C-alpha cells in the first residue's frame, strides 16, 4: 500500500499527473469536506468546544491535520475558528502533515496564498485532526491455519534460516500466516477466497498481483497478532483473516503522547514520527473520522477505488486509490497504552457525531442566508426585473444542494449515506470520563 500510494516514483498521491485530480466528481472519490463546507466548520466547532473545556488557553495552541488532501477541511475549520478572537490569537502554529508534493502545493495555494509556507517544530497544546487518514496506512493481513498446516522446522529471515525449536505441543497449535502480495502466475497457489471481494471486482480481468498465503511463519505473523488479546481470541478459528496496521498504532500512540505528555513505560508501541517533548500538564485533543467497524477486527477489506467504483486493489498500481477499514478498537488500545493521562471516547457513528454538533441547524442557517440574499436582490432589482426568476431558480437549487449534502453525511440508510459507515473517535486529556461534545457531552457536562 505504501509503495502504490506514496512512492516517489509513480505513487498515487505523490505523482503529479497532468490534468489528473484524485478528488471530486472528476476524480476517483469525494470526501466529506468536498460534499459540504459544514463538515469542516463543525470540526472547528469541536475545536472551540474542547478549547473552552480546557480553560480557554491564551497561548501555545497549535492545530495539526494529518493527510489534509487539498486543505479544504482546514480552510473551513480555520474560517470557523477565526470568529473566536481569543482562540484565534492563541494559535501559534498550524501543521499540515502531507506526503504528496502536489497536494502540499494545493494546500499552500488555498490556505496561504503568497505567504510563506513553513515547516514547523513540535507542538505544545495540539489539536490534531485525522480525516480519512488511517484507512490509507499500510496493513498486514494474517490467516489462521490449523495445526496440520504448521511446519515446525525453520523460519526464513533476511539473515538466514532460524530453527524454531518449538515443543511438540506448540507445533500442534494453530498459527497465523501472513497473506503476501505476489505476482499472479498460472501455477496453483494458496490464496484467500475471491468471494471476500465485492462481486463487481471478481468479474473484472485477472490482475497482475494476488494475495498468497505464506508457506511458513515470518517475523510479522509471530509478532503483530501477539500484541492484543483480541487477535489471540480469533486464532483458534481456522481460516479466520485479520488485518493489522502497526503504522496506525504508531501514529495514534504519538497523538496520545503529545496530548497526555508522557509515554506509559509499559507501552510496547513504537513510533514512526518524532517523539513528543514531556509536558507539565496534559492538554490538546485529537479527533479521528474514518470508516471501519466500531468494535470488530477488519477482515479482507483491502480495496481499490477508481472513478468512484470499486476495483481490484491489485490492478494498475499507482493509478488506483487503496484503502482498508480502520480497526478503531486497535486505535483505542494503542492510545491508552501510550499515555496514562488521556481518555478515549468513541467510536460513535458519524451521523450521531455531526448531529450533536448541530449540522442540521448550521445548514438551515446557510439556507436562511440565501433567503436573505434573495430578498435583498429583489428589493434592489424591482418587481419588473426578469432576472429574478432565474436567480430564484438558482437559489432553490443551492438550497436543495445544501440539504442533500447534509443528508448524505448523516444518513443511516444502507448505500445512501455516510452516517453509519464512518465513525468518530476522540482522544482528550484524562478528566474523569467527562465526554467531549459530539460524544454525548456538552460544555457544561
């Protein structure tokens, strides 16, 4: 996934193809910030609410977004925050963590204009936002095999063969084997079931690559599934497939450390980003919105997306967006294991989260604003102006667009909306279980 998405040579996000844009109706997919400005505005509302709950800090506030795309969400968020002067004046830096040079250029154009776009140093009171970020991070897939398929002699490593020297009883237990990406070849190979992919994918021409079951255990299959009891509980189920994203665990653990101020010495999670400085007082928050199951382990969810259609993730490398469901419970475990001074709330459905933040009320405010403009235009033009009919039709179309966009973001109907598919997760300083706004809490909760 990393090679296909962010390689400097042909990566999906890191290669600037002439006339090609990943986002929007003409691209491969549409994200929530592109659907409605209200989505990003509510991220700003959430930031304001957390800032108030944490004592309205007057300095040292920093805003971080990982995987900011074209910068649309940040643009809408900052427009909302700018209405709160004390908060706006407390912001010292804004971080955009982006691997794509072309997207960094788009972010600069939208957010900075001709101003300098600086890379800045570690945070103080970070408010971290991750929207559709974790679904694009690389995963490992493992399948449980029964004892009869479990070899016991050696383990292949980059430095040579290592004797496992396991006891006979150990060899009789089921094991995890990694599912590896391999070239498609005519000869028979052990693969995962094709039925795990949507029917629209299985009917497409055979791709150049496929998932193949490793013939023996490898370091990843021995280490990663052993780090959580959730994975151990699934192991006895022969043929069960699980997906683990250690890079996701590292990122969310770093979020927790930057908020909570120190690492739990018992944590075994390693970080792929610069370590956070120790803090005298926990502060800040992280808000994650992505798609995946609320409590179960993702299984066989790797997918390709091109021109708004599901395609094989093993076809046209570098030209197809790749993603996999987020394991929210794994993020919760990683965050709580990284810092003693944080709480995690959620996941909750996106529809619930946005409605608690007032998405429908904000949409009606936008519609009322359009009505006000319509009345003003009529007063200026006079009753005999024929352009009023055209303007009125355009105004009604815009009002319909606002309502339909909001409905799409919160709808719980299968196949018609994003309200249940997407989930929200919050990491905040430890405060006795007091819920954040959008997760059942309020400013005075």
